[in-house]
C-alpha cells in the first residue's frame, strides 16, 4: 500500500522551495518538496507529479481541454462547409486573435485556399476592391 508521507507543495510555495534547493539533484528536490511515497519501506520519488506541479505553478497549461468552455465541441483546426455554404471558424480562434464583433476582413481567393486579411483602415478596402475588379 502506498502512503504519501507529507502533503506536496504547490503554487508559489513550491517555486520558492525549488529555488532554495536548486543546488540539489532533482530527485532530492522533488522529495523535499513532498513528491514521494513510501511503499514496502522504500521511498519512491514521483518526478512526474513534481514536474507537473512545477509547470502548473508557473502557469503552463498541461491539459489540452483548457480551451473548451463546456459548450459544443473542442476546437480543432479542421472545418467543413455547412449545408448552407458557410464555413464557421469558431469563437475559440477569434478570441485567441483578439477579434471583436464588427472587425472586417478582405477575402482573397487562391487555388484551393482562402486568405483572410484584417482591414486596418479604409484605404485597405479601396486597394482590395481595385485588385478584385482589375
């Protein structure tokens, strides 16, 4: 049976302790931060949990589901054309790009691809319209 000897450190306390113990080998650092268990009288250091905790304390997301908001599907880099002919990009990507309602784009068609260029000012709209009519 495996028992954890102490509650492992997390968050800022973990980062501080890791900094203090930077002169020690990583296994010893993990053990002193509480990432070990005792089984059959032997100490087993759990480096995986230790590394996960350090990354979490630094704000590095480990779960790919972090972008999912609980509604609908998870974001993917594949889309399909709907029955009404539309292609929906999805709010996950527009949020990541910092787009807001009302932002406009110029659509440029290529051979089997589409370029969307965000319009920064009105001169870009005029340039785009001239290129399309030429």
